[in-house]
């Protein structure tokens, strides 16, 4: 499971940047029909400093694009939110105002809420008096836990496949959700890199335990044989890559440990720290820590 905010942001950023048009098509069809996806550029993350609060905030995803048959660029700002935050709607407005101040163009704001429990989030921020409405700011919102996973499992949209893991399902449906995810992958016939991206995203949020894996194998035996073989081919490829990565890491660790042993032996013989660092390829700070451990 994903517990770190950085990992969550990275996973969503990779997914939405790789399948941005599919994301818009699936959840915001009116905007999808208007946007010219032949002109698409992901901008560097914007950093906004809040001096009052004493913190820095990063815009998650910022896309430069344009509308069909219209001149000039527009921006699409997508903010992914994994935890409840007071006045999040105001934060969306602050980001909007900072972006508008810098780029001076039309901006489409989108908020994706991926809480573990359903919530009712605001999709606007208003400033008004009894005698005057000063501001009515609106943004697209997507609350994943309120979506029923079965409504999206029959299609072939890669974003829908990955996000099944964050949609609404019962605890006893976990195995079924995993099975339908794998069936979607088999149908889509994506290249290995994209299939791995979807698989990594899905398993970060919905990873079966040993008992559930056994149930999954039983369910796999009940579907069409050709489809089951395609699924097994995908999972076998992932396992083989995982083993290969494990072997690589093992080799790296072995090499590192060998260097450390060489460094310890050299330090015991009284060689200077800088000479030991040069011989072993270790950084000087590591050598110094090793020497301190010998005392």
C-alpha cells in the first residue's frame, strides 16, 4: 500500500501523463471533445511559497494545450488529493490565481480525490457579500471512491483499469476487482512498459494477500482458457522482471559489501582515509564512518 505522499503523487503523475487523453475522455468528455490533443506539453512543476503558512506547495500536473478551432494556448491543471484537507477548494483557487497571474490564459482546473473513504468535497470557492457576488470559482472534481468499479471494468480504457484499485468496492470483492483488472490488461494488449505502469499503480493500492492470491488462481481457472493464458503471460513477464531486478540488486549489494571489507582491511593497516577512498571507489564520508566503527 502507498503510505508516502511522494509515492502517491509520483504514481498519479506517471499514470495521468502517460494516459492524459484517455483520462479526459473517461471522466470529462465535454472537455475531451473540445481539446486539441495533437498539441500537448507537460510543463515543469510550479512551486508556490506560502510565506504566511511557512510552506511550499507544488502543482501536481500542468498541461499546456489548446482548443480545437481556437487560437492561443490553455492550461489544464490537475491536482491529486489523497487525504482530507480543510479548505482544499480555496487552495485550488489560490493555485488558479497564481497560474493565471503567470500565464495569463484560460485554465481548466481538475481535482482528483482518492481517499480510502468516500467524502463530499466542494467543487467551488466563492467570495460574496449580501449585496454582491464578487467571485464564483468552479473546478472539475473526481471522487474515485464514489465510482462503482463494475461500471468501468467492461471497457478498455487504461486509466479506468488502473483506477479500479481506488474506486468503490467491498472488501470481499478485492479478488474480483484484481481479476477484472487483469482481463482488461489482456484485452488492451499494451506494450510491456505501459502494462507494467498500470500493474505497478494497481498493486500499489490493491495488493492481494496469500489467501486472496489462491482465490484469484481459482477464479482464473473459471474464465476462457485463451484469456487466462494471456493473463498468465503478463504476470509471468512481471515476475521474471522482478527476479531479474532482484538479482541485479543482489549483485550491487555484493559489490558494495566487498568494497566495504576492502576498506576496513586497508584502514586497519593504517592507510590514509583519502587513499582508501580512491582505492575502493567509496566516498570519503563512508570511509570515515568505517574508520570510526573500527575504534
